[in-house]
C-alpha cells in the first residue's frame, strides 16, 4: 500500500511585523477589539522585493533541509495561493526554477484559505498513483496586496507568509500506520458572494480587493468544519479523542475554540498561531504545522488533523500519522 508520508516542513514570514496598535493609527479600530473578536495581536506584511514566490521558495528550501532531501529529488510542486506573483505562469514554476529542480510537474491550486488542503490532497493522489515519488506542497500568500486598507472589517484580519511540507511516497504494508490516512474536500459556489475579490483578469482587468461578510462566513465555518471533521474521522475509523493535534486554518480564535468544543477536545490540542500571524489564507495551515513541529509539540507517531474553510466556499480536512 502506497502512502504519502510527511517527512519535512518549513515556513517563511516577511521581515516587517505590524502590531494592532500600529494598525489603529491607520484605521478606526483598537487593539482591544481585534484581540477580543479574533485573537490576532500582530501580522507580517510583505515589503518591497518580498512576494508570494520568494516567501514560498524560502519555506520550500527550509522544508527540503528539514527533510534532508535534495531539490533534484522533487518531481512535483503543488503551490496553493490566491495571490500569485503573476496571473500566469504559476508561481509553482517560479519556485521550481529558484530551487533548481526544473523538469518535473509544477502548478498552482486556487481554493483560497482551503488551498493547502486541496494542494495536499492533489499531491497525495498523484504520489499514490506513481506520478512522482517526492513532492513539495506549499501554501503561500501576500494578502496584504489585495486588502482594502480603508476597510477596517477586513484589513485587520490578514497577514502574509508561507509554509511548505515535503511528501514522500512510501510503499509498505501500512502496519506503522503512518502517512496521510484520510481526506475530504468540499466546495459550494452558492456562497461565493460572502467572501470574494472584486476584480480579476477576465472581469475588471484589475487585481481587485478582498470583500467579506465576516459574520456569515463565521457561522458557516463552524458548521462546515464540524461536518467535514466528522467525515474524516469516520473514513479513518477513529474517534476524536485519539487525535493528538489539530492544525486548523487560522482565521479566528473563536472559530478554533468552537471547533475544539464540538469535537469534545481540550483547546490545548489545537495549534494556535493566529495571534502571531493573523489569517495568512492558504499559508496558515502549513505555517502553524511547522511552528508546532519545530517547537517539539508534534512528534513522530502523532495523529494530526488538518482543516480549513475559505472563499468559494471551500472546505476540507485531512488526517495524517507522523
Ligand atoms: O479565512 C477565511 C474564512 N474567514 C473567516 O473565517 C472569518 C470569519 N469571521 C470572523 O472571523 C468574524 O466575523 C470577524 C472577526 C470578521 C468579525 O467579528 P464579529 O464578531 O462577527 O463582528 P461583526 O462583523 O458582527 O461586527 C461587530 C461590530 C460592528 O459594529 P456594530 O454594527 O455592531 O456597531 C462592526 O462595525 O464591530 C465593528 N467592527 C469593528 N470595530 C472595530 C468591525 N470591524 C472592526 C474593527 N475595529 N476592525
């Protein structure tokens, strides 16, 4: 049985960190409101020369180092982003060239905040069907460049960053139980107007700005995440109490708390980085995963649940044994 094993991770953040207090000097908001409603204390904002591609490349290099894998051994790069460097070519090809592993497969996946789950599922399926042996799966974003900095209901919520993992196809009898065990993805385009960007190459010809009806997204997120987590647990034949760590999309601390409550798990089993990074869209899950691996929380043998929900709507969850 071939399974995709997570053998390394890395992450990257822009140099500039912006606190809530600094934002409050630009828009009508307060540190108290942002912390109380979201848990966010600060975010990193890309400066000149920092792009989705450069952050993705840095995260990918660190993931390769961590895995002890040479870039030449990467046959597949799947990069999740809603903020590519250019409309085309795919930012994944920029990363591939920067790493020097030209010639394999490289493409972007666009599922906004669920992008990393979609990218990981795609890479997992391709590895299990033998299309490559080792893959880089990256989530990278520069949402600061599509924010309306006059709109306090959205601009305080997001940040920039990148996270990456290395997946390796391993053939075995499955007795160690390691690798990606179960994944479920969903989308429902009926809700596209609750979270979208008001521009694009085929409509306005402009990049556009992010628009969100936050309260309604919040309500759907809690329900959809509980459902998809239940599906993945059923598919894997395990109960919630067996999960060692949940690595969630980092949109709002209140959504994370509600999800933990619904699963009947203590809040301590959630990896929470929203306070430090804010919402980095497709980057948030691999960024949080890398933080918790590097600080020693997530260890070999642990059962880790990844989950995310975002624009589209799109949502999904994936369970892996380290
Ligand atoms: O990553 C993709 C998925 N995205 C999400 O999951 C986001 C989900 N939504 C949320 O996280 C929350 O809904 C928000 C953080 C966006 C908003 O929190 P909320 O508790 O739902 O607030 P609200 O939108 O109901 O607004 C409450 C009040 C409003 O004032 P009134 O109408 O009650 O007078 C807003 O105008 O807070 C006001 N407000 C602000 N006040 C100070 C909205 N933004 C701000 C702000 N500073 N930045």
